[in-house]
C-alpha cells in the first residue's frame, strides 16, 4: 500500500490554483470551474501513480512519503484555518453601520448624486449626457460618507460643501456656446468636464475667458480615451459642416485612463439568460472556489491588501481612523497643506513600476487609440495637443506625512507623452508644470480626487502659456 500522495498534491493544487489561476486574466493558464476540477482530478491520479512508482523503485521509503504527505495536508489545512481566522478578524473590526442605508437618513448631497446621467447614442462604446438638463445644489466631494459627520476634524478641516450648477445642452455637453462658434475643443473625462466646479470655473471655461474665444467642452465624466475618441468621431459625423475644429486639447488622467474600458462596441439589446447552473451543486462549487480566492491570506498579501504594522505604529497614526470614525479613504496630514483624504486605488497605482504600464492589458488598445486620433486629425485637418494630468497622490502625496511610497516617475503619463510625440502631437505635462506649486497650494479638493477651483485655474494658465501665443 503506497501513501496517498495524490490527495496531498490535489489539495495543494486546488488551493493554489484557486488563488493564482482562477479568474486571473493576465496568466496564460486562466482556469474556470471546469478546468479547476479536471486539473484537481489529474493531479490526484498522477500523484498516486508517482508515489507507487517511487516506492517500488526504492527511491523513497513508504514511511518517508507518508510523513511528507501528512506534512503537506497539515500545511494546506493550516493555511485554510489562517484564511478563515483572518477573515473573521476583519469582520470583527469592520464598521457596524451600513453606509448605503445611512444615506437614507442624510440630508447632505455628495457630488456623484448630483451629476447628470449618460446614455449610449449608438452601438459604439461612448456616452453622452442626457440633453437639456439643469441641476444645482450644495454638495460634498466624492469621498464623503455620512459617518464622517461624527468627526470634528473632518467637519472642520476636510469636508468642503460648495454650490455648483450643471447645465447640459441639447447636444449632451456641458456647454453654453454654440458648437459652430468654436475652433478650439477640449476632450477628456471628468477633469475636462469640470467635476465639482461650475462651468466657468473649469479649466476649459477659464481658458475660454483668458483667450477671449470660444472653447467648446466635449468632456464626459467617466470616459476612457477610447470612448473619448469614439465620441469625437460621432460629433464630427453628426455635426457635419457645422463644426470646424482647428485645435483639439485632449486631457489624459493618470488615475484611471489606463484602467478604463477600451472595448469598441456595446450591445444595445442585452438578453439576460438564467445560468444553467443556478440552484445546482455546480453553482455552490463556483461560490466555494471564489471564496477560497477572496479569503486567502496569500492572495491578500499578493495584492497588497495586508500591510504589516506594529501595534505601536497603528496606535500612533492610522490613516483609516480619525476621531474614532472608520474611513474608507485614508487621511494624511501635511504641515503646509493640512489634512486631506486620498483614493487608496490611486495611491496604489502611483506606486506601480514601469513594467505595470508596459505589460498592461490595455497598452496596445491605447496605442491604437492614439494612432486612430492621428488619422482623424489628418483627415479633418486639426491640431492635437495632449495634456497629461497627475493624480493628487502623485502631485501632493510626497508632501504629506507617512504617505506610502510612490514610483519615481509617473510611468503612465510618460508613456502617453511617448505616444503623443510619435503621433506628432504637442504635449503639456501638468505634472512637471504643477510640481513647483504642490508643496504650498492644494490643487485638488480635500474630499475628492479632482482639481479644485485653484487647480482648474492653474491648469488653464499653464495650458494657455504652453499652447497659445499672445496673438491667439
């Protein structure tokens, strides 16, 4: 009788496969439930045959193999116990309130609640705002949650309620001018749209005021570079002879422009089908497989979700707790700039190495978008200037105490400038241009990840200086 080596190997493979191969789109051997189960069976059979072969040829004794087998089973068991225990610990330390439900008892508005809805006008993957909408209100930034009102520090020094008005015209843009009156157009996401500020306070609005010429804003919040390109194609096609672009100012944002959606088409009619496995044992196994991945301490370490800190360090400074209030977004302090909330996602992205950008699944799609914009500019005879905007984590982070380490260079923005230069476009590097101001002036909202009024004003000044001559 040979020891059941296959059982140990199958358990180890099931655990590690669920962590490293299931649902991992960037590995060559991504597994679904079927592949996972088949691979476990193969390892089980192969392990037992290997054990029999090794014992028969006296390569290893049966007792030694049995001890190794026991050690492996115990190790996997300990890892599972660690995963369950750590998940239980996180549950015990999580806030006891329901943030979504708490909004039902909160009279305050946060910026995302006020913003106009978007829709898909065609099967191409881009959106427009629903036309002819006028909304206004006083609101907090995107990082706001009801529980923050329980912190005197946050109420007095971080939360910034301000009034804005948003008007969407008949074409679906945040623009008061006629499209035929403009030769200068801006393209981009929420930073171009003017998130959190009035139309005249956005950098396109301020640039228009400085130049004394119409600057037409095509910015759509939550848009990716691919969606912005598709939008521009649509506008050129639909407006025909009404539109004459001489200069296009295209803003790229470091935070999520690489991560966003680069698909070219969407389905207008979506048929929702009931999965064949619903209510079956297969569905339960799929949930079990996903649970292994989510609870795994190994996976959490791999993704940087666990930071080892001493109890003393946590007590001295915990960016996720202020005045006893648990925070979703970490709070950091600066002697010059004061306290500010940061997006953990953008902090993490700012720390990624150059290889993250070079091997990113959207890299080739971005290259294609830039190439298509070059062809579109040649076809319609307009100039393109690419403007690269950093995150607050990149620009201000180094000036805050105990801020996580970020990469020396903004690798995504560097890559965008490379593509822009290859396409023959002018470039404006707002990161380098804004750095001299970053230690003394806060250019982003304290409770949101977008330019504040001063940030928009400075961006407009720098863009005008870099791209327009006095005669313009």
